[in-house]
């Protein structure tokens, strides 16, 4: 049967394979090749060997800061963000009277564009009329005017809080996986006298290993392309306090007209993402049977 359908399988896979090669594979090859060149708009690429990479790791403080920020955001997103989403999914799975309403409301930040979310937080954290500063003033600090996004001490935290607590996608994926667990397991555990807390820790969480690992990968890699909210709120500032690798690539390529150097940062970003995905796959043993 499989042999008879090989022609159809090949036919249906061909457009996807061609699209991948044209859009992604060729682009990655060009990206990698031009990362060894000095290249700017209006000029042909000139091969300079490893000079771009040497400069990246030895003489570029902005790159080091953007890598540090990106790595920290990946860590926070793949731990705290996923933990929040998982905990909320387990709570919703108890199907209390509020669960459908809470599930719907929790999705709101994910259906709003990143630019709109950035504008919303700009208004909320505005030093003059923002809701946060206004609340602080109500408690006796009449002259309080913290510029949350442009203060070196609060900028990173403020940007992080624009996405960290909103783990609706994780919650939906975890809820779907919990729904796939046979009810007989829960019933047997309750008959044996297991409390709801023990059911969570000894049945639900072990059964969620694969999907939690997948959520960690999705959440972490989303930080490797995070750009819209940062551009809308701080633009990578103040200084380079909230600079990340995608913003740094954008600034190097389009604002400094240095495409060769920006492509070397892009190659590093791809490599960073691949290492992260492989580590998560091995850590969570994604694809292996549940134990």
C-alpha cells in the first residue's frame, strides 16, 4: 500500500520541500556565506574571513550585552513563563465555575498585536499620567514620576513584564494534554485515597513531560525573535540596557548599513537557537515514551 502511494506522497510533499529550499535553505546559505564578508548597501561583498566573528567576541560590548539580555529572557521565558502557564492550566482543569471565563480572558493579550501591547504599556507606565505612577501617588508620594522604560534600574524589568505573565498559549497546550489523560487513572488514584495534590504531582505532571518540554522550546525560541514590543517601548535603550540580538541585527544592518557584520550576528543567533532546542530535547526526552 505504501509503495503504491509513494508517487502521491512525493507529489504532495514536493511543493513544501521546494518552498522550504527557496525561502529558508537558500537564505540561510546566503546568510552564512555573507557573514564572512564586509558588505554594505551599494557595495559588493568583500571576503574578510573570520574578522566579523573575531570582532563579535573580542571587541563588541553591544553584542555581549544583547547576548546576555537574550539569554536571560530565554531563561525567564522557558522557566517562569512556562511554570505560570502550567499552573494556570492545572487550576482551570479543576473546572470550577469561573474556568471558561478565566480561560477566555487570559487569551486577550495573545490576540492583541505586539505593537498595541507596547503602546498599552507605554501608557500604563508613563511617568506623568500612567496608571502605575498614579496609584503610587495615591499612597502619599505626590511627586512620584518614575520613568519605567527609560530608567537603567527598571527598564529591563519593565520590558520583561510586558510578556512574561501572559502564558495563554502554554495554558491551552497543557490543558489539551491533560484532557488526553485517561479518566480511569484519576478514578483509580482517588479510590486508593490519593489527594488532589498527589494526583497533580504523581500523575498529571509526569504525564505532561513531553508537552512541557515542547512549551519550553516554544517559549524560549520566541525570545530569539522578540522585537516588536521592545521597539515600541525602549528601542533597546536606555543605552543598551534592553538590547537583544534581533534588535541588534536590525540596528547593525539597517541603521549602520553593515550587512556582513549583522549577518554574522544572525548566524550566531541561529546557532544559539539550535543549541537551546537540542538541550531541551535531551533534558525532557521529548518523543520518548512516558515513564
